[in-house]
């Protein structure tokens, strides 16, 4: 068995085995739920694209969306990446994507913990928390891509000596296919003035746009604009982020001008907080900020809160610090209690807006903490 296990006393071995059994039970339950559901896998829009049809135009025109949830509002490269799905029937696709998500759910916490020298026992604790957390289980259940986006977003901040740095940056650009998350990596590299790295991360995005335009015989300008039409037409209201709050209270009409105003406000706040941490040498702290900012400022489903994992790991690694305790409390609350409390209160406007305020205050203090570390 694991080397560290033999070093534990009998009581700790029992606790470890008990907790491992609970994790395994929750994990298996999530897998079976996902195999029965997994409606969010982008199987239909991928098949539409590879049949030579512009799926953006098709879905906007016909509103034909498989199972009512496979809306293809992602970047062009997503549907090139998902080419293997076209060889499978729907039931086979669910199995395939479940295997992918299992691999991602296991590898993400392990890679982060190894990169930042987290002790073995703490790494197992973090892995168990992540596998049983509601966002991870919801990702399995819905067949979501949040783990995949998280995986590519975190790559530039990890220590991966066996992989070429340029290759890592190119692969990290896959996170750009999800506009509400990947934008943060682009902004961070721009603020740090790492223009070569910025270019490398955009290679797959540019290739995806050009190939998609060619394959569907769509004008380059129209093809570039097509994914953005979903953003303009759809309100994308989740109520717990600044973008949604602006949608609900200040900029209710869905038009281009309001979208420009909303995005300008969002970019301003993101740039402000990214500027606070741009000089930090602590990549775990930087990754934590990179992952939490999209959750505060852009609309996200609960499955996207897998991005709170770096905050949890930072808190556990530096638990002696006061701010780190809040990191752990916030992550654990969203991983386990958020959905329960939300249903108990049963008032999204009050509860979600309150959570936005909590997250906003937290990121102010956390960025100040990171900034102070730079001067010590």
C-alpha cells in the first residue's frame, strides 16, 4: 500500500480507511448518476460542425438544442477538440466523457499538490474533499467540461519539468474556448507583459477560428462574430456574480451597448485585482486568484466552483495564517453547504447577492495579503 500508510498508528489507519470508503462510495454514486444523465456533453453541436454546418448559425436559427442543454456557445476550437465524439453514439459518449472526467478529477488535485510540495497525508485529504465536493459531483452528473477547462487553465502555474514550457502555454490556450473562464489567463499574461506567452496561448484559438471558417465555408468575419452572438442574445443570468447583477438591476435590456458596458466594468475589476498580484512569486497564490476571479465577475453554474480548489490548497498549506483559514472555510462551504443553505433560504436574490459580497470582500483581503508577501 502507500508508504505513508504503514507509518500511521492503528487509530489513524482506521480513520484513513473509513474516510477512503466514504469517498469511494460518493465517487461511485456520482459516476452512476452521470451515466444516467450527462446532458451537457457537446455531442450534438460537434456532430453538426463535422457535417460541415455552422452550428452557431444553425442553433441560433432553429433553437434545436439536443436535450435542451447542449448549447454550443463555446469557442471554435472546442468542436475541433471534440472530434472523437463524432465516432460514438450518445450512450457511448456518456461513458467516454465520464472516463475523461474521472481522470481529470483525480489528476488535477494531485498535480497541484505535487507542484507545491503538499505533504502526502494532506494531499489525500484534498483529493478526498475534491472528489466528494458538490461541484465535482455535479460535473459528473451533467457531463460538464468545467474540469477540462480548469485543467488547461492551471497548467502555466504548475511545475511540469517533463513537458516543454511552450507546449504547456499552447495547451493552456484551450481554456479560452470557455469565454467566461479563459479570459482571465489572457488578461493576466497581458498585465504581466508576457507577450510571447500570450501569443502562444492564442495559437489554438486562431487555428480553431480559421479551420472552423474553412470547414463550414463561413466568412471569416461572420465566423468570428458567431460565438459572440450567444453572449449578446442570451442574458446568462446566475445572480451570484457582478455580470449577472448588472444584468438584473442596471442593464436589463439585451443589446450591444449594454454588453459593452457590462464587459468593460468586468474587465476593469479583473485588471485591478490581477495588477495587485502581478509581481508575486507564489504561483499557488496567483493560481488561486486566477481561478476565483471568474467566479466573482462572470456567470457560472455550480459545477464551475471546482475552481475553488487552489484556494483550498493554499489555505491548507498555509493554515497558520489568518487569511488561509478563511480560504479553507470558504472553499469547504461552497463544496458542501452552499446548495443546502441556498435551498433553505429559497431566495436567490438575497442569498446569491450576499455570496457575491462575501466573495468580493474576500478577494480584496486575499489580494492585499498576496501583495504584502511581495514586500517581505
